[in-house]
């Protein structure tokens, strides 16, 4: 069973730079920097075509194929690609001409601190960062609870409130006076995601790092991209679980035929969501189909735990041992429900 033609180069990188470290990523909070670098060196972050559709198709396929083997690493790709999506929307010459090429070559990586922004625009919480306009830039104060894909040579995309009428979006390096970061590793999954709490104490952000001073309009453009790129996280994990299920099912059909849902039903659901996702990616202006994208995002967040649950049932006792792939997928599948926009946010929107 194959849902997509494999990119042989991506699979080679996964086999060489990722698979030997999957358990270490999960159990020891290992950050797969060599995998990330190799993806960048191989050109998977570049936007040289300048056309949005082929860029999107390449990037969501990359996330999907990686998630089939390691959701943590696929999430790191999402973080970096979300950063790139944000930077590409900027008209700031420094960001477009100096910083973007570095990020696209994988010489530096980005984490997105926009979870608070998405919750703010959903009406769920206030903006956590405050910006004060000063000569040459802004002073930023406040805190962000969880920002992933951070390290010594990383940048963060953040939103800060200047006033009740204006918010700005900027991208900043992690090594700044006044920025205090604390690593967080006590998660049930995704410990290798290089997640930190970030506390800002009058951090100076020069104008050359400002992505936009019109954050409200910016969010309308970037939100559908961020949501779309989260869907292949669930697709990849679901595909991996289906493969495990199909390895067991033919061996004792009489036993497994009583388990619901059956593999054929799950495969049909995965294929339907995947087809819809790739159709979304071909729409030039995603903001027009934002609700459709968010609905598909909600559907995969609900489907993935169902598929992984059946995976656990088919795998039996071996799935309850530490290091087992089915159990690893089970733990990580719930992350998709709590990644902004969360299931709670999406349910509020649709129901």
C-alpha cells in the first residue's frame, strides 16, 4: 500500500541521518541536527521556483514522508518551514535578501513562536509579548511558554503588541541580551523537539528584523499555510500505523475481523484527507479556503489517534514495551490535538 510516490533522496537522508537516532530522539531528547542540515543542503527548503504551488507540494510531501518514520523530526521540519513561510511574506529587504537565503540553505534554522498569536486571533488569550517603539526598533517584554526547534544558531518568529490597534511580527536570533530561555524535555512525546520557554526582558529588536508592522493582515496570510503544513504530520503517522496493522491482519483474519474500525475503512479515510490536503495546496490564495483547510486539519487530528489506537490493538503486548514504534506513535499522535490551532480551538470554530 502506497499513498504517494517516494522521493528517493528524502528516503536516503532519512535512512542515513534519521532512522539510527529515532529512539534517541524520543527517549533522550536528542535533536537531529545532521538530518535537518542534510535536508537543507539537498535543496528541500529552497524557493527558487518562485511559484507557491510546487513549493507547497514539495514541502508537505517532505513533512509527510518524514512523519512516517519520526513525527518529532517532521514537526521540526514544520517549525522551520513555518518560519520560511513567514519570512517569505515579508517585504523587508534585509529579511528577504540576507536572512531568507541562509534559512533556505539550512545554515540556520527557525522556530515559530506564533502559537500565542493564533490563540489571540481565535479570542482565547491575550498577546503575551509587548512592544515599545524606540529609536531604530522596538523593546520586547513578556514570555512564551513553548517554542520549538530552537538552538544556538536559530531564529524565532514572534508577534508582539504595540497598542490595542497595532501588532508587529519579527524574527530574532536566540542569542540576544535580555532573552532568557529554559529547555523543556518532560513531555510524553516530542522530547527531541528542542522546545524552550522564552522570557523577554526589554529585548531590543531592530527594524531590520521586523517581518511586518501589520500583523493582523499577515496572520490572515500565514495561518492557512501553518495549518495546511500540520496535516501531513498526521498523515505520515497514520500511514506508518496502517502498515503495522496490515502486517498482522492477514495472519489471523478471524480474530482481527471483530476489531473496529477495519483497516479498509481507515485507509479510505486517510486517502480522502490526503487527496483533499494536496488539492488545498494547489489553491493559489489559501486565505480564500481557510475554513476548508482548518476543517481538514481537524479531521486529521481526530483520525490519527483512531488509527494509532487500532495499531496498538493489533500489535498486542509488544506495543506496551518502551521503545516500541506503535507506542511511540500513540504518544505522539496526541500532540497533533494540542498543537495550535488545537482541537479545542477548531471545535469552537466549527461547532
